[in-house]
DNA sequence: ACCTTTATAAACCATTTGGTTAAACTATTT
DNA sequence: AAATAGTTTAACCAAATGGTTTATAAAGGT
C-alpha cells in the first residue's frame, strides 16, 4: 500500500467513499483525505467526479460480473451449477459485502447506466443458461420451468439477504455474528430449496 | 390535488424527488419547483431537508410495513399465509414500485436509521411468524426448517425482483412489458417453490 | 547541463446549496 | 375595522463544493 501509485491510491479511496456515501453523497475532499493526497490530484488523474465514479463503478462491476458469468456458463449439470454458484457467490460476497448494494443503488439512480454496461465485455450472458435449462427440461432431467424464473429465484435468494442486511437484522432482531452464521447456513438452504423445486419427484 | 394544503403538496413533491434522487441527490429547489411553491415554504413547514426527508421516509415505511405485518401475523395456516403474502405484496408493489428500493437504499446509507424505526408502531414483528412455523413443525405439518430462513426466502423472492429490476431487465434482455408479465407469473412461482420446499413428501 | 514532461501542492474561483430574513399578503379574532 | 396570527414571497447569505490555476519539484530524455 505504501509504494502504491497515486492513481491507484485515489481509486481505492474513492471506492471506499463512494460505497459508503453513493455518488451524490461522496465529497471529492473526503476522497482526497481518505487517500492522503491533494484534491487537485483527483482531477489530474480522473478529470471529474463523474469520471472517477465511473472508474470505481466499472471496477466493482468487473469484479462481480465475471464471477456470476463464469459459473453461469460453465459446462456442468444444472444441479451442480446451482450449488457451485451459491457457494461461490456467498463466499465472494462475504469478502466484498458492499458491491451488490452499490451496483443496485446506482443502477436505480441512473437508468441509462445499464445500457452502457451491457456493451462491456464480461456482462453476464443469460442465453447459455437458458439453453441449458431448456435442454434439461426436454431431456426430462428437471421439471418444466421457465429459465427466467429459475434465474431470478437464484439471484434473489443469494443477493437479497446482503442488500437488505440492515433491514433483516432489524426484523429478526439479531446481531451481526448471528446474521453471518445465518448466511453460512443459507448456502445449503438455497441449494436445497431450488433443487427440491426443479427436481422431478418419483 | 388542486385544493390540497401546502404542507401536503410539499410532502408529495418531496416524495417524488427523494425517490428519484435519494436524500443526497435531491435539491430543495427541485422539490419546491415540483410543488410549484416557494422554497422558503419547505423550511417553514418542515424546518430542514433532513426533517423533510424523514417525513417522506416515515410515510413510505408506514405504507409498506403494515402491509407486511398484517399478513405475517394473520391467524391462518402457513401455506395460506405464504400465498396471501406473495399475492398481496406483488400487487401492492406494482402500485408503489419505488418504495422497496427507497427504503433499502436509505437503510444502507444510514445504519442508525433502523434503530429509530424499530421503536415505531407498525414495525413488522417476526416473533408471531416464528412461533407459528415452530408450531407447525412440531405438529408435523411441515418439514423441520428454521423460521428465519423461511422468512428470508419469502422476502428475497418477493422483493428482490423489484429492487433489481433494471439489472434483471439487462441480464435477461427483456422490455418493461415482458418484465411485468414475468412478475405476474411469479406470484404462483414463488408460492410453489416455497410450499414445495416446506411440504412433507409422502 | 538543459530542456521537456509528469507530478504534487496551495491558493483560488464560480456556482450551487441549504437555510434565513424581512416585508407583504391573507385569513381569523376581537 | 382594527388588531393579531398565520402564510407566502423575493431577496439575501454564508458555507460548501467541484473544479482551476499557478507555482514548484521531480524524472526522463537529449
């Protein structure tokens, strides 16, 4: 961290501040302080708040998007894929708990942003997953379900508990430690509820 | 709307602007314009941006919290409760699509906010639901599951698709109309996946 | 050594922003 | 109708904020 180049120090600091405060709540001066660097440097390297923000956003997205994409498009059976995705995702998000909320929040704030993202490489491609689901349905390996709904189930069950962590802790009246344990249990919970749903019963 | 008192006009305008831009992104002048009213009035009636925001937030929360609470605590069998909650919630949210995101966003921005809310009347009480789940497990009506996980499943599957609507539309490459149909289908989808999960198989 | 480019910092600036004031206007009370 | 209390507006203000400028080093090339 000591020999880190200024440009990266700024990006790291901006990451923290933007994730804490969002685009509008963040202050350039606060980012400069966090980086221990003169404010003029932010403009020197990133030109404007907007550009700096986009750099941070792209980085966050480019961390999580391939993570989703990779598992989704791997060439393994659906059951296995669901288990793998869930375990990987929850492990991953425990390390970067701010990312989902950051992305969802900014995507709701600026509706056009998603269009800019879609063109970027690494944007999750759903078609592969869809084809696989349809194939396994045809092969009689799983019940007849719509790939879209299955996909939304999977993301909902995995992502929501992290988005809504403060709210859920409030509802359930539990502390951080208990909540973390609950998330750990969810790995198998989620796999079970989904597989149980798509599995053909004898 | 014409004869509406100034105070309410302001609240309505603030609602729109805060929901569009969030606490930090919203401008007092923009709210005044939206209300077609002098900016000084906002301070006259609500004293500060913070207070105005809290009025808006409380209103949103007091619309949705009882909706959740009522169904959750109704005295009906669990299966029926899950169906009722899901149908009611999705219908409700189609009418107020901005509320979940607004609440989640601000709860993540200001962690202490949840504490202030908890004391308020109408804050969803989970204990009743928990007791019911435990009872039905003991009675052998449903599989042995933790009430917390079931509760999180239920909220995740219902709320997430609205929080992440822009993202999911991007992933699935579908338009608003198709997405709305998908949400309609989800009513039964969600009921099925959950009931299928907690049901005891013969 | 000399010059050019890159980096850093301090001071500065124009605009925006939440908030205030003082005056005017409109009920309401007496 | 005079006095009082409540409501509304335009003008104003101080602080904050994103961004710029100017000066000064440091590094790299010749």
